């Protein structure tokens, strides 16, 4: 990963380039700031830059030397990663990050923008406590006893440093203060206020600010292929947190599909195409329960929005462009005679899905009721 792969944070990049250029790189850095602002990607970019053997004149890693290639794959012998793991039941010594390197590399290859719960789900321990334990601290100390394998810099990246327990933190105090020559620690934390003061005082803190919407929107267009309008909407809802934006892309894809299915349902009901309505029901019946419930939520929102649309109070309407275009023609079909009936049927369908009633029956039954309700 290079600085150019990290979204925004130009001030931080400039500060790091300056420290590198003036050869004043501290031996322990703390990247602090809200979740989803790119602290971990920046840590990897800096690590690769430190391990690069022929940096560009602009101060970035070259991306092609063997140091860069190994660092990019997180396979550089002088790049060590520490992250929260769990203590396997029945084992006296805790697990260490090295046990989960394969999963770690897979996650970073997918995206370096992810949160703790995504990580714990990946290593299959969603419901367990995670921490950076003293076994981890001992492991790091043991690795740093030897000289660096390539004879140059060594970098230790610690993700979510606030998850270090006191024992582990105390074990690392001395080496953070006086690391072996050429070693740089990069700690990242969403919650530096939860870290020991003795650790904080041994690191140079660099603050990360929430990402501006324009930078996130541009990244969403580039990385996820979103259209400019969609990227803007997703970025707006993410509040400066790119992890949240990436989660929003998934929701957004669902919304687009839900919209198409809602429009199709209304057309088929209006035209009384029973056979097609049966097919429509079968399609939804094949989904998982959570998704079925999410669609029914969406349908309720659309009914509410279209009813509201009739009052010509745009400031009270919350629809995207496609939904608003549809409302121009459709809203008049949702009126004071049928709105309560339709909402009741949607709520009843949701309760039935929740109660494990056969979804084929629930959805087909619902479409038949919609045919009657829609013409009222
Ligand atoms: Zn290089």
C-alpha cells in the first residue's frame, strides 16, 4: 500500500513525508482518530515506505522493489503486525496475532478499511472478548531481539492499540521508549483515551479527522463503481467514516433491487397478473428471512413516502431520484382510503415471516390483498 492508496488525509501524508525527508521519523507513532478515517491503511503505507529500498523523489514508496512487493503482501520479514485476537478456551497461553496471519492478509487484501466486529467475524469469534495479551507482547520482544533480516528498518504495526491489556502494555513500555535501532512502532487507535498514559507518553500522536464527503464519494466511484449521485448519497450518510460508507454500498445495492421489485409488484397488482405475481412471490420466498424482512421494511417506507407525496411537501419526503421519479405517477394510487390497509398488510406479512410462516404463502397472499387494496 502506498500513500496514494490511502483516501484523503493529505495533512497527515504531508506531515509523514516531512518527517521522512528530514530524517526525524519518531520510533513510536500513534495514529489516533475516529473509526474509518484510514489509520490502518496509512500505517501500512508508512510501513511500506520505510521498507522500500528506492523511494520516489516525491517521498512515496516505489511500489516495485522487493521491499515494497513483500510489504504490500504483508509478507516482509521485517514487518510485524499485532491485532486483537482471542484466548482459545481451555488453553493456558493466549493466542497471538501470528496464529491469524492468513486471515489478516485476506482481510487487508479485500480492504484495509474494516472494523473490529468484521475482523472478529472473520476469525469466527464474534461473541468472544478480543484483546492484545501479554503473550503477544512477549512474542514481539522475542522477534525484536534479533537483527532485522534485511539489515534495514523494522516496522511493528499495532491495530486497535486500546485493546492491549495492562499486562501487555507494561511489558512493551521499555521497548517503546528505546526500540532497537531502525525499529518504528506504529500504533493505531479509535479510542486513545482508553490507553495507558505511560504508553501515550512514549508515542508521538498524529490525529486523523473524519473524511470529507467529496473524498469519500470519489473513492466510492473509483473502488465500487458507483454512479456519482449514488456515491454522493452513500458518502453523505457515512459521516466521515469510510468503513460505514463501504457498508452503505451493500445497503445501497439492496435498495436498488428492492425498488425494482416494489415497482414490479405494483405494476403486476394493477394489471392483475396473477401468474406473474406468483412468480414474484416465489422469488422473494427464496431469500433469507432477514432480507425478506428488510424488503417489507422498504415497502412500508415506499408506501409512506408515496402517501406523503400527495401532500406536496417535498421537505417531508425522503426519496432518491429513481424513487421520486416513480412517485410522480404512482403516488395517487396510495390514498386515505387504502394507506392504512396496505400498511397493516405489510406489518402482518412481517409478523408472519418472523413467526416462520411459509414465506411462499405469506408473499402470495399479500400480493392478492394488494390487488384489491390498490384500486380503492
Ligand atoms: Zn520500493
